C-alpha cells in the first residue's frame, strides 16, 4: 500500500467500507472515484452550489468541502441510498417526479439530500423554513418553485397520514 | 472519434476558461495539493506539531473554510492538523469556579449545536441570534453550520462580522492552550495575539461570564455585504438605570470593517449618563459609525450607521422589557 495512504472505515448507504485513501481526498472524490457513486455531483468545488450534498450522520453536508478523513467511522447516505433496496423511491423522490421539480437534473441529488435531512430534523417545516434551508442548493434551469411545491406536498401528505 | 477528441477539448477549455476549483479531479491538481494529515490526541500535541511545522501547518476543525481554499490552490499547507480528533473539544456547559460563573464553550463545538443549545439560547441569546443571522458568503444553508465550528469561525476572514461582536459584548474570554500551558485573554486580544508570529497556541474554549438577569439589553443586527466586502454585524450591550430613563452603560461592537471587530468609544461616551432620547440614539449611531468606519466609503458608513441605530433601539426595547415604548 502507498505509505501516504490512510485507512478509513465508513458506512455508505448501509454498506460497510474500509478504504485506503490519500489524506487530501475529499468525501466527494471518495464517493465518485473510489466507490463509483456518481449520483453525487461535482460542480463548484467551493462549497457554494450544493450539488454535492450528502448526509453524514443524519446531517446534510457539502461533500466537496470536507475531507474523506473527516468522515472516518461515520455513516453516509448519498442519493443512491434514498430508494429502498427493492427500488421503491422515497416520498421526496416521488414528489420531485410528480411536480417535475427538475429539468437537467444536475442539482437534483443535492436538493434531495438537503430536503431529506431537513425533513428528518424538522418534520413540519413552514414554506419559509424550506426556503431558508434550501438556500444552499442552487438550480440554474428549473427555478425554485417546483422544489418548494414538491417538498411542501410531502409535508402535507405526512400531516394527512398522521391524522 | 468522440473518445479521442473529448479529452483534447476538455484540456483546452480547462486551461483557458475554467477556474482552478474545476481541476479538483485531475491528478495534476491533486498532486499539487499534497500535505501530511495529522490527528493529534490533545491540544498540547497539536501545539507541538504546530511549533514543528510553523507556518507550513494549518489547523482544521470543520474544514469549511480551508478545504475549499486547498481545492482551489489558494492554500497549500505542508501539514494539516485535524482538531476534531481531540476528545472533549465539543461542549456547552455552565461553570462555576473561583467565584465566577458563566458558560464555557469548547472551540470544536459546531455552530449548528450552538444555535440549538438551550443553555446558549437562555443565557447568551445574543450569540444564538448572531449565529442564526450568520450567512456564509458562499454557502447560506444552515447545513454549513453542521461542520463549521466556533473556533474555526473566529479565525476565518468573516469572523469579524459574525460571532466575534456578540462574544465581545458578552465580555467573553478566550482560553488558549500552548506548549507551556493555558492562557486566558479577551476576545480583542485574541485577534491581536493571532497576528503576532511565533506563538503556537490553539483556542481551547470560550468563557462567557454570567450576564445580569435584568435591566440589560443585548442586541445583534446584521446587514448584507456591500460589493465584494464582508457583511457588517453590530452587537450592542445596554444597561439602563432602575427607572429606565438614563443609560448607565452601553457597549457597541462592529464587525466586518477591517480584520477584527472594533469597539466604539465615542458613541457610548455621548449616551452614558444621559436619558434615552431619539436624537441621542441617532447622534450616537452617527458618531460610532464615523469612528469605526474611518476612511470607508459613504455607502458603508451609512449602512453601519443604520445597523448601529437599529441595534441600540432593540437593546433599549429589551432592557425595558414589557414597558418598551418603541425606541
């Protein structure tokens, strides 16, 4: 093994991995280049666009801006881990489809991960909460209305189901 | 054909149009950002490493500030010291020792945890207010707070505008660990000491002394950035006399103008000992803005003046409480 490499252990989408990596590798590079999980997108590389958002221990983070070394021992969920093993989409994924909340789709994985983490922490957000929480995820083609509608639809359906 | 021509086009485009950040996946770029990565077990060990590598080492906790700079080739450390490996750097606790009471915050505590901390919201609400109004210039999502730590925040270029003014009006103290031992200093001294070379100390915790229960108004206001500049943050501490008429004490700290927060002397000087009055508030805001902004352009002075005036009015309202007259 390359002597400059270090071994980290982590769980990605429920699967345990032990990977030897160079310390300078970002979490984004680990997911895409080492584990082949290319659903997480690389775009700005400076923490500004949110396309690379993944969930680390239930919190959304920009994977371009943290080192893979920093997630040693942690549990990661990328967009590939949202659907169940039998291929059933998550309620947010379904809602994004229903509301056509994407056009080119490049930013969609990041938006899905941010909104998934948000609903995990805040099950009943207001529109204002959603707008604020999604500020870090940029979209350059669809706009932001459909995303908001898709997320609020999931919130509404959850409320209905809880009655 | 496509396989052959594509890399050539990419190469040309990369050299001419793309920003360095876009080279993140290319081996040539990756090789240029080599560094040794170390995970110390204690602050003392981290200080020893810092002393060994000197300015060639950089410290990270959340890494939200430095990692993008490394990606873009704007920072090229030989050694990266990750403080997250040090146990017991993430805490928010009350303390009571040597007759002094207050809150202590570990430097590795994330802004996310601080913003949601019941202790902070109850006993140092102005800090929670500053955190919740904080905007990363490039990443406005509050998810950024999950990685960003209060320690890292105080040593980032935007530190002056955000957390520091609130900590300063709370009279917070910084406790730094060096190779020889601990050192406690004011927040103002923390920024000055940082610019003096040759001292390899690391911020361990921040101590906020217990605040007075009543008659005190603490407020934080923040304005958006002007042009390429940092956004401006203003924190105000104000104590009225028991009749809620005269200003007994006022402190105004402004961040975002220059590298470190500036505490106004002239604004408080004209308010202290005088009854609250609309003209007095406006005059104090004028003087404080002129004083802290110095030779800044008129737009920045006006924005600062507005923020100071608003923060003073909020602080008055809060110190009067239920009797607020809408100052």
